[in-house]
C-alpha cells in the first residue's frame, strides 16, 4: 500500500477556489434574501462548472492555477449582496 502525501499545491489551490466560491452564507429570513442566495449560488456554480468542464475537456494540458484564478475572478465579480442569516442563539452568521 502506498503512503498518501499532501495534495499537490495546484490541486489544493483549485479545490480552495471551488470551496471559496460555493461556500456562501445562508440567507436571512427577510423577503428576497432566499432568492438572492439561490441566484448567487447558481451563478457561482456555473463559473465552477465552466472551469472544471474546460479542465476535463483538455486533460492533456491542465493549468490548475489558471482555472483557480478564473474561479476566484468570477467569485469576486459576484459578491454576497443579501443579508446573511444570524443565529439568535449563537450570534454566528450563515
């Protein structure tokens, strides 16, 4: 059995970009926040899908850092604009 090593840096970078993009806070119960949350998640997931689809379509020339940068650029263009949920019990967001 071979030993597991750490993820290659470019793989970890890509996975971090995916997680950062899709890990958005839950919406508050206010009108419109749930819809804005769903819309944002849909748009960000579309960017991730495009990046991963391109990577899989061209496996002979992977550039994971460029794919991570593409995802991060898309995430920056789509910030959270709704009010996040705040727990009245813990005071934590999301």
